[in-house]
C-alpha cells in the first residue's frame, strides 16, 4: 500500500504501478467517487494511442521525386 502526500494544490501523484495496471497516461479521464470515508478512482476514457513517429502525417502538394533521382546530375547541369 502506497502512502502519498497531498500538495498545496490538492494534487497527488498516482503511483506508477497503479497507472500501468489501469492504463492511465497523459490525457486519461478519471472519475472520483466518494464512498463513505473512502475514494474510488475509475478510468472514464483513455486517449487514442499517440504514434511513435510522425512519418507520413504531412502531405506535400509538390510532385514526388523519383527514388533513383541523382542530385549530382542536377549540379552538373548548372
């Protein structure tokens, strides 16, 4: 059982093992319910998975360059 201190703003850090067990990460919505002299925390919603890479998210309006494009040949033509 973890014992934590409440900050001056009323904040408490949820222990890592609890966050991992419940799938709580940044942006997760939780609900607190007062039951007698205890509080119950329940996960309401979890945000969509954040991609680990941004590859392919931005599309260019310019035409694509051929895979075999040779930059050296462009310099020689100058």
